[in-house]
C-alpha cells in the first residue's frame, strides 16, 4: 500500500513529507530527481519510477510533483487515483493547490492526509466526509477559533461514513432548494493538413450542483440516451436502473459533484465546429517564411463560436514573427517559440485571419517539422453530440426544487496538422 | 457595534499571519526550548498552538523528538484536535523513544473504551501505527475488542490494524488468533468492513505465500460480490483484486461472476475499471468461445479501455501498458479502435511511445493505410526519440503485414528523401530488416540507399548498410569500392561495424573472387593482426582458415540461406503473458515482468496462470469433452525463471524445523532435484553407492538423544530435537562476541549447505575434494531470448568460482558477454571479467568459469545465500538469481583452537543456536569428518558418549563469522544430529 508521500516543488525542493508506515528517507527522491533531469519537459517525467527497494509513482499538478512511495505490489492506478484525490481535496479546502497554500495550512494538510489514508489504505476520501471531520479553513473560522478557542476538527463520527449512501450526510437543510446540471462536452480531434478529420471524439461530463434539503431521490432522463454507450458514473447512480431503462436514478451528494462522464467515439456523431485554412511555409535558401491562417465556422448548428484561442509551436529556427491579425491579439514567445492568437468570437461574415511573415535565423536551413495548431473554443447552449436532458424529477421530499440545465461545448485536445 | 467592527478589522490584518506558516518562524532563543515551555503551559490554547508548531517542524523533516515527554503529556485531553495532533506526533517518534512511548499506552487503552466510536477507532488505529514491540503487547486486548465492536467504523479500522500488527509482529498476530477473526469479518454485514478485511488479508497473504488466508469458496465469493456493489471505490479495488485470485469451478460460475463484475466497468475510478478488466480477462478464459455471452463480454471491454485513454497522462500510461498486454492476448477487443491510439503532438513522450507500440500491434491489412499515414506524419515531429521509433515502426509494419510491405518501403524511401540525418539512418536499419524478411524483393531500392552512404554516422546504420552491400554484392556494381571506402577508417569503427564489414567483404569475395582478393586479404589482416578485439580476431581467423582450406565449404557457411526473421520479435512469451494477464493493473503489468522479478514485493507471490475452459485446456486429459478449440491448448508449461525463483523463495519460507514428508528416495535422484528444499535434500541421502534406502524415518519426533546428556559444554542445551532436524550450527562471531543482530534467516541456508555436504557424505567417500553441487539451470532460454545459463559454485584451492554453461538456443550468434552481481550478503563479486572470447553460435554451448572475490558491496539478501546476477550480451541484458551453497564460503583457515572453541561454544547465546537432523548418512564419524574437511569444515574434537560419536566442528565464513557445529553420529543409526 502507499508508504509515504513527498511533495516537491518546481525547483526540486521537498517541502512536505508524510509517512503512513515506517519513515522512508527522503533520499529516495534522488531517483526521482534523476528521472526529472533526464526528462526534457517537466511533463515528461515518467509516472512510475523503479528504485532498488521502492517504486515512486508521481503526478504533476499545479507545478507540484506529488510523489508516492510504495514498497510492495500495489495497483499503480490506485495510487494515481488517490494522488488525484489528494490534489482535489487540497484545492477544495484551500481554493488553490499551490506550495504557498499548502505551507500556509500545513497542519490541516497533515490532518487531512492522516484522515485520508490509514496504513496505506484509503480511509475517507469523499470531500463531504472529510469536511465533517476537518473543517476547511476560512478567515472567519480561524478568527472565531482564535477568539473562542474552539477547534476545526469534528468531534463526531461523520454520518455518511457508514450509511448505504456514504456520499451524503444526513440532516441537510436549505432554504432555497436548487439542483443545477451542466452538460459540458469537449471535442478531441486531429485534423490533417487537407482538412479531413483523422480522429474525433467527445468527452462529455455532467457536473451537478445540488443543494437540496433532506434525502432527495432524483431521476434524470434523456431525449437521446442511446448516445451514451460508454459511461462512467458517480457511485450514487443506480446502475441496474440505467441498464434497464436508460434513466439516471440517484440520491445525490450534497454540493458539487460529477454525476456522469461519457465518451462518444463514433466519428459521424462528432461535428467539427471550425475549419482552419492555413499556409505556413518556408522556402529553401530564404530566411523568410510565410504564415497565413484563416478560421471559419463549420458545423455549429447556428450557435456562435466564442473564446477562440489558437496556439502553435513554431519550428525552433524561427526568430521572430511579424503578423497581422484581422481581429484579436497575438503574441510570439521567442524563447519557447510559442505563437498564441487570442481570436475571441468568430464572425461568420468576416472571418478572422492572421497573416504575415516569420524570419528564420540567418543561414539556418529550412525547418524539418510542420507545426501543429492547437485550437480552444467555446460554444454556449449546445452539446455538440446533441445530447439533451428530457426531464428531472425528484422523489422522497415534498418541496419543489428549482432546476436548471446548462449546455456547453469546448475544444479539448483539438489539433490541426499543417 | 463599532467596537466589534474594529476588532474584526484588527483580526483581519492579523489574518494574514494566521495561516500555519507562522509555525515556521523561529526565534533566537532556541526553538526547542521555547516549545517546551509552551507545551507545559497551563493554557489549553497555548498548548495546542505549541503542538501545531511541533507538527509543522516535523513535516519539514526537522527533528523534534527531544520534545517527546512534553508532547505526550498533552495527550490526555478532551480536545479531539489536540489529541489527533499528539497522535500524529507519537506515530512519528515512538520508535525512537520506545520507553517513553509506554507512557502513552494507558491513554490508548482508555480511549479504546470511549463512548465515541470516532475516538475508539482513532485509538486503535494510532496504536497500530506505533511500531514498538512493547506497545504491541498492550494492543492485543483492545484490538480484540475493537474487532468485535458494535460500530462498523471501529471494526473496519480494527481490520486494518491487524495488518499493521502483522507487519510488526507476525507471530503475535497468529498466536492471538487475529487472522481467524479477520476471516470472519469477510462475512460482516457492513460492506466497508468486508472490503477492509479483504484488503488486510491480501496484504498479510503477500508475505505468507502458503497460508490459506484468503480461502475462496463459492460462499465467500458470493459475499464479496454483494459487498462489491455497496462499498467505496477503494474497497471495490481490493475486492476485485481478491476475486481475480479465485478459480471458478465451471463456466457457469465464471459467467455469473463476470455478469456481476461488468457494471464496475462504468465506474468513474480508473483503478476500479482496470481491476474489473483483470477479473473479466481472467474468467473469460473459462467461457466457451461459441457462447453468446462471450461475444457480448468482448464488446463490453472495449469502451472502458478507450475511456481510460482520455484521462490524465499518467493514467493513460498505466492503461497503455496494460492494453499492450490485452491486445497481445485478445487483439479482437480493440481491433476497431486503432484511432484512439493516434498520437497527439502534445502528449508526453512516455505516452507517445506506448501508443506507437500498440498501433503496431493492432496494425492489420484493414487499417494499414491509415497507420502508415500516421507514422509518416510522426516522422516529421520534433522529438528525436519519437521520430526514430516511428520510423522503426514503419519497418515493423512491413514485417507484420505482408501486403503492406511495398507501401512501407516506399514510405521509407520518401522519408530518406527528407535527408533528415537520423531519419535516414533509422530507415536504413529497418530496411535491412525488411530485406531479411522479404529477400530478393526490394533490391531496387539499394541504389537510393547507397546515395546516403556518407551521411551515416551511427554504428547501427553503418552496420546495416554494410550488411546490405555484402548481402547483395553481386548486384551492386561498385560494391568493392563501397566497402573499401569503409575500410579506410577500420580501426575507428565500433565493433559492430567492424564485424559486419569483415563478413561483408568475405561475402563479396565469395561472390566475386576475381576482383576482390586484395580487399579480402586487407580486411583479414586488419582483423587478425591489428585488432585487439578477440571477437573480431576470432572471426577473422575462422574466415581465413575457411577460405584457405575449403572455399566451397566457406561458401556454404558464409552464404548459407538465412532463416527469415520472425513476424514479431517483441511479443511477450506466452507463459509470461498469461501470468501478466492475471496481474493486470499491477506494477508487474506496467513493467511486463513477472511479479517474482520484483525483489522486494514478491515474497512468495504465487504464480498465477490462466485456467482455460474445460473444452480447450488439457487436451490430453479431456479429449472427450474436447470441442473445436483444441488448438487453443495452453503452451507447455516450462518452469520459467520466475517459477524457479518462486520455488527457492518458497523453500526459504519453509522453516527448517518443519516435518515435511521426505519423498521416497530414489537412487540417482540428485540430478533431478535441484533445489535446496529440505525435503528434497533428504531424499538425496539415498544415493547410488548405497543399497536402496533403509526404511526412512519419516517423522522422528524424538531424537534418540535426550537433552542434557552432553556434559562438556555445560551451557549448551540441545533443546527439543524434534522433527527431522539436521546439524546444529550455532554461531558466534569473532571469539565469543556474539553478533549483535545475526539475521535469523541465516540458519536456513546453512542447513541447506550442510545438507548438501552430507549429501556428498553419503556419496561413498570416494572423492576427497570439495563438494560441488550439480549444475542448475539459472536462466532458462525462454526468459533470455535464447540464452540458457546453468551453473554451480565451487571452491577450488581457496578461490570461489562460479562455473557456468552458456547455451545459445537462439537463432543468432551471441557475443559481447559481461556479467555483474547485485549487492549480496557476503559481498560476492566477480574477480575478473567474464571470459567468453568467442561469440556463441546457435545451438552451441560454452563453459565459463568466473573467479569470485568476497570484497564486493554487502547487502543482506533474502534468503541469505541469494545472488542476483545480470548477464549482458549483444542482444540484451538478462537478470536471474541463484543461490550459492554456503559451504563455498568456508575458509581454509577455519580450524579453531580447541580452547578457543570451547570458550566460544559456551558463549553462544541460545537464540543463535539451531538444530537440524540429517538422515540416512551411512558413514562413520571418521569418514564424515574427512569428507567435511574437504569442504573446509574442520573437526576440532571428537568424543564418544553412550555409543554416539560427537564431532565438534568449526568453519569460518569469508566475512569472518565463525560457525560452530556439533555433530552426533550414532553407530548403526544413519541419522546425524
């Protein structure tokens, strides 16, 4: 099971260590530093590193490496999932998960880690339960505690810990009962240089914010549930009901949670919302290159494409880029060679373009690689897969909740090759 | 009101200093001193703040253990937060202050009876984390209560505590019967308790290979499956991993388990998903392939695997490593999902490389066009490693999908035209492989390749190009010129290129003898006279002799038709693959190595194999039930290195006192039984020079010799001589100074070693030399790409030697051997390089002796005489481990003075003594003594007591530890004690 945890910042300092079994010397991290040195980018550090007596499993989040030390055969995914949970919990408690935030709350962090794992076994990882055990620090509470001498550790066994619905505490009360659901879809796609789609898939999630009194039992049904053939549910969803009726039936956790994530992979269901016309070329023997990019809407079902951001890693030989955007602003970082163009909204009548020249190092040969273009965008009020919620019903409680559903489409890893 | 607002303002300013970072500020006076004062303050608040400061210092690795008594004093409090903080501190420092930690025990015991279940659980949990023996004694009673607590939260915490306690003191846990209580918890009404009990048992079982801890039967399985639906995600992982160890009785049970596990594939936690995949992959083997459900299951497996690939990169990496196994076992699952493995340019490099690997595995005639287009795209990326692998992948596609070979070659030619140096070199290397797979098909491209001759600067590419030129010399007009151009800088080339050049020129000569006589002479003299490299020299001489004696034979040898290279060389060997499939989701699956290869975590991991459905498995036994699937019969199980290791590890865990049933001893069995296993060795005692064994005393519970009959060493108490105990090595380091912490496991190998010696003792007393154990296969060919190593250890005139037979069972020549040892208990290290001068050609075997020194780095091994070895050759590096007989470490000067012996013998503490019995040794005491002397075991004194000969013996190990032994020989009784 998980033996120890080290937190390492971007400059390579171990700023926190926690051991759940015997103490493992921090020198074990030297193997990690070795691997880190070999990696060209911080992201390229391999997630599993063997050492003579231990294995190091790490994740990089918010520029902090979370390095778990394990000694015996443990499923690595289990460790990684747990580390993700640690990151989420910190973020949940402190708003941000930064070195400063962790150091500022080191005792709470320690208490949390102790509560999350016992002898390497996960104990309480649900945010609801943790918050009952250890109150998140807020300025007000710190003050009150200082004045009254009270504590931020819960004295009672969290109610949810052992019930059949461990994710929900009892005795929840709200004056305004509300349930909001956000259907968010991300398009991952690779478009080749001629504009045809090589792969395209949709990663969708339904995030919920449910603030309902008591023990509500909700059902959510879809207009077109057949879209969802590859789904991962929050533990609260009754799987049998879904199998039989394609209805989501659940007692929700209190507050924010991810109800469902899904994956739509069949390509004909994935609409590509924008097209890119590009011409990035270098001529042999010349130190100049041409850069010409035009964006246009493709399959948007009448909605407007907003918050478009184009970025591209230009070849290493490029010194400067002298470009002229028809709208928005662009930046070129001469060190990382990253070109970023903040386009904003695409106006179908006047297509945004970015044109100009790039200059190469004098005497440098024509670059070998073709830069890829990364696109971010947002489309409000639409789920690109066409998924639509039919209705939301509540049972078990008498009041009438306020319900809301929002749709949004974003670009995930949307890449255009040139 | 105004006042309150003011105060609020003040506090807000103060607020910036109210974070925990204030705990790190230090004062000049000395932190510890100040904290001490604060900890002893009367004010509760101040105390708490002080403990927080202490914890803060602890988290950054500062030593605050000096405050132990002061912190422990704060423990008795009603304030839960303060209590928790003190507990945190205790867990960290109790080990360094065991005496002080006792002070905390009372509070723990009291807290275990608290009304609040949270406090009860906290107390039992914390106690288990304090790794101090004295405390664990006190833990037992509270733990027993908590395991039966009415509150499930306490029970589930207590379940984990048993695992903790087992880690500290396994014996105690067994004696107290906690294991049974834990087993009972599997039937608990609360799913969380069940999950934790399973997790705890699994962890304990890992260090307890033979115990039937997780005794899985249909009833428990049913309980687990019920709990599976209701417990937390983590609990689900434990339960699924446990389920995977079960072997269903028939296909119906298999199917019903699969049906109940399938919903887990939709879980949000990827670890749950992968564990479920493991269970399904394993149990699917049991299902008949024509079953509808089988097809449904196959379809259900694809989406969750694909979904894993849209997760974070580190999850993707683990998923990809596992998918790599899954597609090798069942390519049909993901055959339509090629596109999800296409690489995105901002994937981390470790994800890119794995995706590429799987793309090749999934490549088929149907999708090859797409794959090739992708690979070509990748070849223009920035990352050099990735580009190289992409180019190599194109070559592998050509070899795998025959229909695509032509396209691949033309793609490679396109890439060569880009003139990017490393792309060209890599392309040439793979084109060589394509030539080997499809000879005489794509020679038209040679001209293009030759254009790039000058730009090749990497040895592998140069060697590949030279091979091509040599192989097709008759079709290349200027082959001699080309090769001659390489010859100019012959001595600056790497060995690889030199060898290839030598062979190529010889080929050229055999094809065009008239024009190239001069060239071949030049290269032969370069190779044989001017080179220091033995490989090159030897090969040069062989060719020279061949050419000079019999050119026809030379032609037959050198220009012989080469076997085609196999379709996929990098597939995982089937038995290993089967085992790895059973370990999906584990570290083993990430490293593609059997769990036994993990030194640390593998103590006695049992080997798992897929059990196939009745129709397909064991075709010999069940031809009547045989369906059409007979071709699916599992490959013959050849004991892999892992098995061997497992055996050795197992035997080490068999305590020497066990009354293992001695197998019926058959004469000449030595050659068969290769392990040190106690029972096995007993059987060796009967041997060829003796008449078939005298009735074996299988369960001699009592030694003929009652205790306290050996008056001369009065302190020595021969203790209960039960079971088949042999020999009695007792140890004393130096002279009488008992070693501080002599590893307990020392006895086991010694007994093994002694048994070995006596085994020889039974050998008729013919040879007087050292005992040499027969050679054992250390590294089976299957594990090492065709290299088989067997060997033994021997001590010859004071020098320890490792004698090996290297057998090349592969298709290609092996050369460039080197050897290295891991650190080991006695600091064994090679005293010189491995002397294998000539490359080993296929099906040839070679003997090598490697002198060893004992001055290498020391690290305690488990078992003590374990040695981990790495052998490198031109193909790869291979690892194996073997065990050396302890006897080879006995020094020639191991004869102790009588007086010293007597004194030392007395001083040996009881705990350093152990006893063994050796059976059926038909030698009298003198013969035995002579025999043993051959192995540097010296008889110091001999006495006869009541018809028994007592031999007192000493031996000295290379690291200076003395081992003293008493040997009793009863006349007429073939048992030595």
